[in-house]
């Protein structure tokens, strides 16, 4: 088999894509504490507004914003303090023009109020009288009912791999059970007369079975349930029995090894016999990874992977893992590292503190763009929209559009 | 508490660093199939040379390289075929000048041979006579005994998080049990009179407990064993009992919430009462995350995290996860996304195939550099040294030093 008989990677990917069934992993329901890393099987909508009531984001006083217009250090606006709201309690309080109510951070906004003046912009001249030293805009220091997530709005799409952020959004919406895809069942077979178990000391030209371990680890990382079928000799009937069992018990089968040409021919023939059709391809114009085989047995994709561990890992990463994602219905892929990205807009920051800016990552013209996710910092939806975090250092007064920033990635875009 | 009373993030990090015990997670031994994602407790050395014998990397003929010098299409060198090596079998064959032995890929090199001529650079004029059409350099198409990993050489350092690549290297060396750190035990407490369980419908100003879920998910992702102690009211004695239990049963405790100033004071007082010393800090010049508390109770670090879910997640990511890594002895951190990096040297590639180049990532002058990991593609050690893979597309004849390439990251540098 020469490189000239082999097909390029892009061709292999498109042949695999057109051979695969749409989805293989069935849905199942799991508790929220068990949902981390699982892939949603359905779109998930909020049953309630989040927050369920308008709330203050600061300690201060609930007011009618128009009462405060024109207020200043020299010209305070005088209001009457009529009530106090306590954290975690509903309030019957309501205000009309000229009145104010004491508010804790997170407290429920009284009826009639449309803004909260921060404590530091007020003075109390006596128990009942409040002096407002700065005007409050409508909505200032308030998160309104449903501003984070609207009741009925889909906030997690089917095919999302659940990270801590989505787990939090589900908790906030009171969703304690989630419909996710079952873990994809993958069978792994090592072949080759020269291959011996890890605990065996190789003699002569024997080598230890590395691929059963690396492939199991890679597929486990990708969220699969892996069954290892051990080491099968280069014998047609034994390999036929193993692949047949693998295909019956799993949704994806990987047979690695068979470094001899004869063993590779066995794999091709067995896939064709069991699948009652030609293999999809045999031989890739890829280094390492040339002796790769792919075929379908019914709805089960079967890969013949190279025996060399580095080649088997490379092809697993480039061809098999995308198949796993597709069969599990995964729409995107997650991460956890640092990348450089170009900021898409100016972001102000107060000197003297570190600001953490949540950003969405967009791959554009060969580089990542970091688009700040706007919204008050208490919003859950900010977490589920963000792909990563940018640190604006303590000494900085902000960042400019076009700046190259370092993003700590929470989710690959 | 104003931002002016708060300490900057860098100061908080260094205060935490100087307060922590060196390591908390104890070592334990696990089987290789269970070792994925675990952190090695000891340096691991190979007991054997890898490969255990010199082997061919191609199909062809084992030769003495000096016999082939000057060979060409028009001036073939004639050798006598004396024997054949079979895959997975040891060989008694040996050659002297003028002789050649038939070799399969991966086969054991016969004594006396120092190179393999590829099949395509030879012709057989008759059963016994080989014509060599191209010279072979000493060592060409051969991986020598111990070239991958030398017996006695440390190939995985203590504090390494085991990825599929290391699992493969361990398998290749016949190491089927690994000494790793036990999962760090982390206790999570939610506090606040306003906080109710996820399955409860909040009334009045109540909010659902989001932090128990997000923090448990983040710590689980970081490899910890998490115990959730549920929701504790803003009551000194109840919180004292919960934190005390948490500290006795875990190696790290996170208490989130207590959005009221009174509740935060409780957390500070409880850490000081149990730890019999002042908290290390209270208040960060960080947004979101200002009301963060840190103190030590004996050898157990205790964090008071903000009640706002986004703030709690941000501080968990920036301060708590680094503590987890330190207490588990983790030396580096792993990943799985795409980044841009600048190639450090020219890399040739044959047009007509996709090449996958393993690279090491180095963060230098504000960008990643991708340093190709050299070595033949069959070497296990290439996998454990590489941080990621660069695809050299099919149509390309290579990449140049200074080119910006996309790296699929397998491990963060």
C-alpha cells in the first residue's frame, strides 16, 4: 500500500460523516450532581423567571429614579424612609414619590421602586430622613425579574456538554434532573501475534499492548463507556469472533494493530463479512496513520487503527473522537487552557482592583476574537454564554478594542 | 468594607501560598486502567529499555550501511539475502558484509546490521540476490534499543497529571500499577437564610442554592472527592458545627454565601475560633469576588466565598483551584483546545499527505511558541514530551520557522 493509493484526511472525514448514523447514544435522566460532563439530549427551557423578582445588586435605598434627578453633593434630594427590606424575605413594602426603603444586596425591590441608590451616595439626617447625594438612573443597581433568564426561554441547547456554569444555571432554575445522552459504548480490541499483555515480560520480538490502554483512556476522557476485549492473535476466526462480539455489545469498535499486511487484510475482510458491504476506506495519506481502515457493520462504525501507539493515538484524536462527538450529539467541545485573543471592544476597569471579564470566543480570520459578554456580574446567563475569562490587571484602567489579551478558556468556541 | 480595605489578587495568592502546607493528598496505588487523570506521587523510571531491542521502522532489508555507500539507480549494490525476520519473533539471524536479511516493520534487527533499506529502494534479481538502489545511512529506518526510553531513566515526574500519553508510556514499560495522590477531600457548605434547596420553590425573597452545585462540579473536574454539607442558616452555632465537621472530614473547606455583613462576620469568627488565629485575609480588590475570606484551621485551608454564583465561580477558578493543585502536588495543568502558536523551526512535509507534527508549547514574550518534538514517530517518549499537535495540510510542502500555526492542545504548557 503506497501513499498514492491512500486517501487524504479531509476525504476520510467526509466519507466517515456520510456513513455514520445521525445519533447512537440514547437519552437517560440523571441527577444534577451527576450531570457534569454529560451531553444534553434535549433543549432545556427555564420554567421560571430568573431572578423571580426584581432585586437590588447593592446595599442602599430603593427609590423612584425620577425623585433623584438633579441630586448632588451640594443639592441633596430629601426622601422619607418608610420601610426596610430584609434579605431572603418577601416584602409588602411599596413606595410612592418622596419615599425610600432600606435595601440589602440581593433584596427584593418594593413595588413602585425602579432604582436603588448606593449607601455611599446617601446620608441619614435623622431616623426618617434620607439625603440622596447622586441621581439614580431608571434600573440602576437593579436586576429586573426575568432579566437573567426568561421563563420559557431555552437556555441550554440539546448537544451541550454540561460544565459547572450550566450546572449552576440548571440549579438556579430549579431543574434537579437532566435528560442527557447515555455514555457511548465503545469496544476496544488489540490484535497481533507479537502483542503481549502489559504484565507479561516480552520475549523475542514481542511488544506490550499499549493501544488498549491509550485508546481506553482517550475514549474515557471523551465520555464513553469502554470495554476492552484484550489481545487477539492474527487469526481470522478469532478476530472475526472478537469483532462480532464487539459490534453486538457496543456502538463503536476500535481494532488496533495487525502490523503485518496479512493482519490488516483480515480486519478489512472481517468488517466486509460482518457488514455485508465494502469497507469505506483502507489507507490514509497521513503520517503517522497510513494503515487506517474504516467500515460500517450495520449502524456500528468500526475502525482498524495502526499498531504503532503514536499513530493509533493520532488517528484516534483526529478521526475517532469526532465520531464519538457526532454519535453522542455533541454540538461543541470544551476546554481549559490559556489562549491569545483580540478584544472586540473597549472595556473600562477601575484601577486598584483586578477585574475579571467574561468573554465569548469567535474564530475569525485565523485568530480568536474575545467578545465581552455584557450583563451584570450576578447574572447566571453571563456564565453560560461566556467561553472564557480575561483578567484586567489591578494597575490597568481598562483594555482597548484590538488589544491582544490572554483568555483562560472555560469552553472551546 | 470598601475596595480600599481590600487586598489585590496577587497579594492574596502570595498570602495563600505562604499559609498552605506543602502537600495534603496521601499516596495510593491504582491499576493502570484507573490511573487516567490522577496525579503521580513519585518519579517513575523505566525498568527496561524501550524498545527492548533495535527494530526496523519500515518493510525492507537489514544491511550494513557501509555496504550501500555509492549505491544508485544506475549503480546498484548487490547483496546476498541470507535470512528473514518475522514480526513478533526473536531472530538468531546475523549478517556480515555483503549480506542482507528480509525485515518487516517493527521486526528485530539482526546482529551485525545497522540500517534498513526500504523495500521500494531495492530490487530482487533472483531469490538470493538483492539490488540496493539507494544508500542507507547508519541507523536509517532503525529505532535502536533504549532510544525511546532508557532503562533506569525517569520518564514521568512526580506531580504529573496522567493523560492517555503517559498511560501508554507506562503500559509500554510494563508498569501496570501506579502510585498516585489520593483525591483531595473537599467539603462544601452553602450559607444564608435566603438560600433554599434546588428542589424547593423559592417564596418571597428566597433564592435557590446554586453554589453547592457549581463548586462541587468545579472541584470534581479538578479531581477532588467532594462532600456537600447542604445549606446552613445564618446562625453562629449551626455554622460553627458545620465548618468544624467539614474541617475534620476534609482537606479543604469552602463555605459560600452569607451575603449579609453579619453572616460574613460569622464566617470570619468561626475560622478564627476553630483555627485559634486570625484569618489570613478578608476582602479582595477583585470584581466580582470582593467578599472573599481565607484562613487556616490547622492544616486545612478554609475559604469563605461570595454568595453570588458568578463571583463564587470566579474566585473558585482564580484562587481555590490553584490551592487544589498545590495540595495534590500537581506540577502542571492539562488541556484540550486549539491555540495559535509560532513555530520555532522549519518543518518539511511531503505534499500529498497530511502530516501531524507533535510540538512542545513554550510561553514566551506574550505568545506561545511551538517547538517540534523530534524523534521517530513510533517513539512513546515523543508522546509524553509533546503538548499538542499541528496539522501540516496535504497540499503543503512544509512550514517555516516563524509561521503562526494552530495547535490542538493535549496538555497545557
